[in-house]
C-alpha cells in the first residue's frame, strides 16, 4: 500500500476538522463577535439561526460526532444561504461573494457520503461497539 493510499482516510479527517473549524468561526462571529466584526446579527433573524446551526454543527463536525447528520444539515444550510443571500446579487459566485458557501455545501455533502474519517468520535464509538 502506498503512502497516499495510507493517508487518504486521515486526510479526510483533517479536511473535516479544518472545514468545521472555519465554519464554526462563522457562527461564533455572528453570535459572540469572535473573531471581531463590525456586523451585528439581529436575534432570531435568518443570519442568527444560521449562526446557531454553524456553531452546533461546526462543533459536531470538528470532533466527528454524528458527522453525516451534521454534514447534511450544514450542506443544506450553505445551499440555502447561497440562493437566498448570494445569488440574488449576481449570477457568478466570484461576483456575489458566494464561493465559500458553494465550497462548504459540496465539502459537507461529500462528508455525508464519505463519513468522518478515522480521527473522529464516530469512529471511536464504532470501534468500542
């Protein structure tokens, strides 16, 4: 078995953790202003609800807990965000600021099918059963 094949499942875990961490930061920025921002999110607005999902699913994805469900919800959120917040501005993602939403959508969709990888709570719980 070559090195690339050996590392493939581990890199899947790394992809999940990096994407989850950055996704989580979007939620913490909306709710706690961390990292610092000048934007204010109104309580119970669509952006505020998205922040809740970003925090909860971001944490779940970061540690690899209920990965497929969290990734499915996150993928749907990003598809929704793209069509509601970005696409009306312009057709092209590079012009409407929606390229990150599209990437998140498809990375999370990939995780629905690929799973969390070996470095996850899901994998640890599966090995104990």
